[in-house]
C-alpha cells in the first residue's frame, strides 16, 4: 500500500472517499481522515501519475465556496433553499457538476452552467432529511465544495 | 530505572550497598514505574476511514504521536489497551475492525482483534503481547472497514453532538 498524506482539515470525508474512488478506480484502496489531515491509500501498483492525481484530489477537496440562503427548509415541496457557488476557480468554467445526497444516499445529480462566475441551484423537498449539496469542477483540475441543508 | 535480573545469594555472602541497591532498590523502582505510554484523545476532528485494508488510525508520524506509542522494554511482554466508541455507516454488513501493529506487523492477523457493527458502540480490548525482545518497540492502533462502501468513525472528543467521547490508548511493559 502507498499513502499520500495532506495535512489539511477535512470536511465531508465521505465526499472525499467518493471523489478519490471516481478519480482512481481500483487503484484507490480508501481514504482516511483525522486530526492529522487526510490520507489516500493507494494500491502498490499505482504509478507516479496516480499518486500525483490523488494529491490533487486531496488538495482540491472542499475548496470551492458553496453557500445556501437557508440552512433549514420545510419539507413541503414549496420552501426553497438557494445554493450558490461563486468561486474564482470556476469563473472560466462553462459548467460544473453537482450531486445532492440525502442522508448519505444519492438523491439527484447533474450539471449546471456557470453564469457570470456563479452557479445557482435550488432545492425543495417533500421528504425530511439531511441534504448535502456537492459542487464539483469538471475536467482535470479537481475541486469540490459542500453545503448542508436540513429539510424538516 | 531498568530492571536487572537479581543474583541468587548464598549463606555468608556479603550483601554490599551496591548489591542491595541494584537487586532491591533499583528493581523495586523498576517494578513501580515500568516502561509505559498512554494517550487520551481530545482532538479537533474525529477519525474516519473507508479502507478495506488495515491502516493506521492516526497517520501522523514521529514517536508517541497520539495513537502510536513507543516504549523501550527490558523484558518480553507488554499489555496494550484501547477503549473508544466507533460507528460504521454504509452498505451492510457495515463492520469496522481493529488490530495492533507491533514494529510493522499486525499482532492479531486476519480480521484483527474485534469488530463493531451498524451504528457502532464501544470498542475496548486489552491484549498481552508476548515474545518481544528487549529494546525499543512501536505499537500502533490500526483499523479497517468491511468494504469501501462503509465509513468507520472513531469519535475523538471533537465536539460531535452526543458523541463527544475521549478514547484512550496505552501500552505498558509487564514482564
């Protein structure tokens, strides 16, 4: 096993696990996090390029500024949370990918255009739960951001 | 103060101050304070992993870094103990496993010492590790999960609601 460690505080470790698995496939054994930062565990067969990619994913994790105008919405299908990503890293991007997780399970996903350096998503729900909205850059310069909305 | 194997004395043999101090005083001191290291977690964040192969719970480096304990022993047996609270979330059966790495080799082998399931609970074990040689040794807490779809969380006093819990890890020479 080879380890790539980045000493940086971690938010949304499960999102990081998903990102690493998506980037490295079977070469990724897993991701661990803790007070020391985060470490990607890679197979012995991973080459230098894959080790570098793992470090890119670790460094890009949770670096996009994603915000919501409401931390809690009513689960009535009417109340709306507006989620915004306005980050210099996506200013020149045409679009970003997004995924919405409800209680740890994928709820919705897609892509949205970047307009004037900003992506705006809306969330309504008729079911209660904890929704984590993940915004991720497309292409090789991996970067992601997260915000949480409670539907009650 | 290191342990010195005492010499068997015979009738009429003069017990000098040096002999007394070595055999009695120094050895009592060694028994009172054997090589020992411990750490209580009170961290800024909890630990997580989704590795299905055993990895160090704490990836920090250097001697006596949190869940790595370093001691130099004069004998061959060490007690190792851990207590904490662990959750294992994700695809069923969601299991997290624990073992101790001694000088680069896992002591339990296979799936380690013990496991927790589902929303988890207390993990606590004490192990007698034998067959060590006198000298420096490194003990590290390791863990894994059943599959990459499972996330293990060790609560580390990081302020998590209802789970602001403080695990302890210690090693002590006993013989």
